[in-house]
C-alpha cells in the first residue's frame, strides 16, 4: 500500500487527478469506477478543466458506477447517475465514453455481467464512508458477494441525507461488491472528511478490521491511498 498524505484540498485533487491521468495515458480504453460524495469533487473539477483544455479525455474508457440507491423517492434527484451528470457530465456524457449504469430495479447479476464483459476493472477509484463502507458495502455485509442489494445503515443515511426528511430518503441501495474491487488491477482510495478519523487511522496503520470494509483492501497489490493530511494530525 502506498499512502500519500496531502496538505489542503487543492493538493488532494491534483494528486488524485495526476494519478488518474497517468492511468488513462497508459491505457486510454481502461475500465474504471468513479465515486460519489464530497471527497472527489475537487478531482472532478480538475478533470472538467483538463477536458475543456483538451488535455484529458475518457472517450475510450468504460465508467462503472459504484452504487445506486434503489428506492429513492426523489429519483433521479439525489441519485448517483444524477451526481455524475452534474459533476462529470461534460467529461463522460458529451464524448464517447461508455457509462455502465446500474439499473436500480434490475437484477444485480446484470451488473456482474457488464463487469465481466469489460474483463473486470483496471482501476477502482473509491471513496470511503465514515463507517468504513466502500461503495455501499456496509460493515456487517457479506463482503464475499458481487453486485448486491444492501439495506443502508442509519449512520450512512444520516451522513448522506442530513436534513432530508425520512420519507424522502431511500432505505436500500445496489452496490458493486468487494470481490470486484479487490480484483481491480489498481485501486485509488480517496479519504477526506473530519468524521473519518477512525477509519483513516486504521488505513494509515495498515490494520485490517472487519468492522471497516475499506481496510479489507489493504492487502491489495496496487493500492494507493490519498488521504487529507489533517486526518492524521494530533488531536
Ligand atoms: C456514499 C457513497 C460512497 C462514498 C461515500 C463517502 O455513501 N456510496 O461511495 O465513498 O458516500 O462520501 P463523502 O465523500 O461525501 O464523505
């Protein structure tokens, strides 16, 4: 595992973008996952700028979503696909990028098939939830299953739908499973956000803890963690 700690959001975004751009330069037709959340927003803004400047494209790539809500009352508002349209629309929806979307109502096996057709993931770019979830592989889930339906934990709903009334929240999601993330040729794990100190400590120390799914990826052969430096500072 390679751990890169960064000083400030700009450095965080630049390092993540440089990593991705190198991977795309090596293999323009790579298959990769892109995460939602606030963590990758700086990265996506760098990618939009680079795309506009003609320095970067994902035109030959296949993008996989990590997860999608299943019973989101406001769908598509608040969904993963809407997030991608909003933050990376001009990068992945205006060109010829293949975007493998998860059908929230479809059978999970369809997504496994799409992953198999792409010969698995070249690169899994993932964020980490405050409870250590990856995609929506929550603590306590069966981490040996491929794409599957999960019941969202209360703390995940609180984190992702703060201020949203219960009847407008989903209860379930469909997520890529840990086996496909583990089998990715390379993993770029992005960790930022004050509330993630617990999982950040474990990751930085290289400690695998069953209660934190992200730590299950620590023994991957090609794992790079980009972590906001303030998470490891004295507190
Ligand atoms: C959601 C997503 C995860 C993401 C996490 C972290 O729960 N399913 O894939 O990593 O949020 O979000 P944030 O970056 O906002 O902390």
